[in-house]
C-alpha cells in the first residue's frame, strides 16, 4: 500500500503517526497531572486537616483528662483550671473544624463525627462541673469535720479537766471512796470518749485520703456509738456546767457525724461524676482514635494512589517516547528505503544503458514520484532500443548498398580492362 502513496503523503503519514503518539502521550500526561492535582487538593483540603483535627482532639482530651484526674485526687483549683482551659481549646477546635468542614466539599463526611465528638465533649464538661460540685462539697465536709472535731476535743477536754480538778478538790476535802470512784468513772468515761473521738477522726481522714467509702461509713457508725456513750455520761451528770459541756460535746459529735454523712454523699457524687467523666472521656478518645485511623488510612490510600499515578505517568511517558522514537526510526527507514532503493536501481539501469547494455530491466513498481521516474526511464530505454534497432537496420542497408556498389564497380573495372585489351589487340593487328 505504501508503494502506491506519494512521497509527500508517506512523509506526512510518518510524521502524523509520530504526532498522534506525542499527542496521546501529552493527553495522558495532562489527565494524569489533573488526577494528581485532584489528589493533592483532597489531601491538602480534606484528609490532612481531618487528621490534624483528630490529632488535636486526642491531645486536648487526654490533657483535660489528666488534669481532671489530678484535680479529683488533690482538689487543687489549678488542676481544674487547666482542665477547663483544655476543654475550652477543644471546643474551639471542634467549632473551627466544623466551620471549615461545612465550607469544604472534601470534608462533608466528617461533620456528623465532629457533632458526635462535640456532644461527648459537652457531656464531659458537665461531668467536670459535677466533679467540681462534689469536690466543693467534700472540702466543705472536711472543713466541718475539722471544726466539729476541734469543738469536740475542746469540750471533752474541758469536761475531763473539770472532772479532774473536782477530783483533786474531793481528795483535798477527804470525800468518801464512793464519791472518788464515781468521779474517776466520769474521768475514765470522758477519756474513753476522747480516745474514740480521736480514732474516729483519724479513721475518717485515712478512709477519705484513700477514697475508702466503707472506712468513712465505719467512722459514721462509730460517731453514732460515740453519741450513745456521751448520752450515757449525760444521764449520770448533775452539775449544770458539766451538762453544758457534755451537751456541747454531743452537739459537736452530731454535727461531726452529719459532716461525715455529707462527706460520704459528696464522695459518692464525686464517684458518679468520675464514672461519667471516664465514660465520656473513653468515648471521645475511641471516636477520635477511630477518626485518626480512618483519616490516616484514607490519607495513605490517596497518597499511595497519587504516587502510583506519578509512577504510571512516568512509565507511560517513557514507553511513549521510546515508541515514538521507534516509530520515527521505522518510518524513516521505510521512507528512505522507498526512495533510495528504487533510485539506486534506476541509477544502475541508467548506467547500463549508458554503457550500451540494452538487456537490463528496471523492476520498480510504484505509483509515487519514484515510480513515475522509473516508468520514464523504462520508456526512454524502450525508445532507445527502437532507435538503436532502426540505426542498426539502416546501417545494415547502407553496408549492403555499399557492397553492391563495390561489386558493380569491380565489374565495370573488369569490363574496362577487357575493353582496353581488346582495343590494344585491335590496334596491334
């Protein structure tokens, strides 16, 4: 088919194939670059901000949890202040993240996640408020316990000291052994009340320090037993001043017991708040961690896809360039051979004609310019052959005429000789 094409068409076809390959490579590169740009945009505007948001949620929530736990153990306001600061930053981060997500086509799917995390963070904030309320109640109960413990110790010591002074006076006045024994029993009862009260106070602080609710409840029961002991002592006391002291002691113990009960209730409230905090805390961390994993996986997938597209584009470009080079070389070889081989055959044919060899043939069967030239050479050779044949025929005719004329001249010369001889013979006779 190529033999029937014009040279210009062959050259144009070759360059056209190369241009088509180059255009295909360029189009593929353009599409690949567009896809890579889309992936980069998705990473920059979607997945990376999501990953940063999830990481920020984890960081702020973990810090807030750490500060809240520290506050629930040592009741120092600085820890609570730090926890609230982290929660404020976390809330602001979620609000900013939702605003950005609402305006981005790449982050619409994370809006429900942000809303759920915001709800859990709000629940954690409520639990933190409940913790503060419980801690304030615990601190108030502690203060009441200290105050009533001080009053108890002050009044019972005053009673014991008063009974001791009275006993010294009885000894000085030589009271009976019965009266002294009664006074001693009251002093011993007062000391027993003081000892039990001190043990209750120590056990209360120990149980509260280790957050042992059973120990605090045991102290409350001991306080009730202490009230019974005080009331028993009141029942045998007659002097107004001693009754007033014992009534003050009983009032202090009753208020002490009430403060212990309030401490137990506050501790239970703190435990409930702690459980609520822990539940919200774990839910936020779990959701944020899941969010991080999903975002990280999606980010890795998009990044890997972008890298794969780049590698594919580079490979296709290299293969395309090599293919274009090979096609160019092949087209060049085909076109060159289509020109040089027939031309070389024509040159050989023409040289044989020039040397007088009319037997040569020119086997070039093309319909392009080279074919037209070959056909012209063949026509020229045919015409030359006919001319040579004509010349040879004329030459042969001339040679034949010349030979005939030579023969005639010879005959005429012979006749003349014969006539001369006859004439000479006639003249001699």
